[in-house]
C-alpha cells in the first residue's frame, strides 16, 4: 500500500478550498514549513485539521503506533471494525477533533513487474487523503542537531494515518489490494472533518476516470 507521496499545495490554495466548504481557516495556518516535498513512512508531512473552529495546518509524523512493539508504524487504516481500531484507537476514528486531511499531488504504489514505483495523479484542482491523527508518546526517529542522520528517541508525537479502500481499475492494475481514500470536493471535506460514523461512508475508491498513472519518476 502507498508508503510514499508528494505534496505541493500552497497555504493560499488550501485556504480557498476550505472556505468554499464553509470552514474557516487561518490566514497563515502555522509557521511550519510547507515546501513541496516527498513524504515517506515515519516522516513528517503537512496535515489539515480543525482547531477551535478553524482549519489549521501542522507538520505531523506519518504512521500510527503499531499494535506490536518493534513493528513498523501503521501508515494506512483499512478495517475500521477491527477490535484494535475500535478499541485502542476508537476515539481517533470517530471524533471530529482527530479527523484530518493530508494534501498531495501524486502518490506511489510499488510496481512489482517494473521493480520501481508507479505514480498516480488526480484530475482535480485539490486532492487530499482522508485520515486521522493522534497524540502519542514513544520512540521514533528524530532529527539530532549537528548530525546528518536521525536517531531513535522517546518523545511526544502527533501522528497521522490515512484510510484505504478497494482500488479502482487504474490503481488495481499495479496494486490490487488497496488504494487511499481521496476527496476532491469541498462538501466532502466538510463531511469528513465533521467526524462521526456516518462520514466513514466516504471509504470508497475515487472514480477511475479521475486517476491517471503518471510516467515513472525517481522517488
């Protein structure tokens, strides 16, 4: 499943999108860096969520804590009815406070035939993965001042993961198991960020005509 994507959304474009959904947003969401970049598992990426009635952006770490110590972070959420999601993470699934949208302009799936990433773009002005975030205290890779490589340290983190679903035909040709749940419309953003069980009905594939397989690229 997708463990690499690229984002390039500007704060100004995001503001216009959320305001068209009737969601107030801050003029400058945060001081966090939002330069275009690739984001991989256990790395930081921009995440939009509602705080005090306004949509704000924070850089958060991609990957929920695993159910098993020592396992890789969980980047994607599929079976929302599992006892682990409904139990240990139940509040983060349904509560509006922990809903989020992750901006992207393309995402990758591993092409086993070509032995490299296949990239997919969306036919829409704005595209977001639908997701969840949560606070967590534990050990993750962290930037160390004066050193080139990150080191594992225990700290307080804000983590995110996004929801997946069955793939449409374009994605299934490369990755038949799943694809991210993606929204492109303002009313979908309003519905998702409002929280609750009913909004989980957004868990479905984007129409095939809206997804394009792009030329292969490095990354």
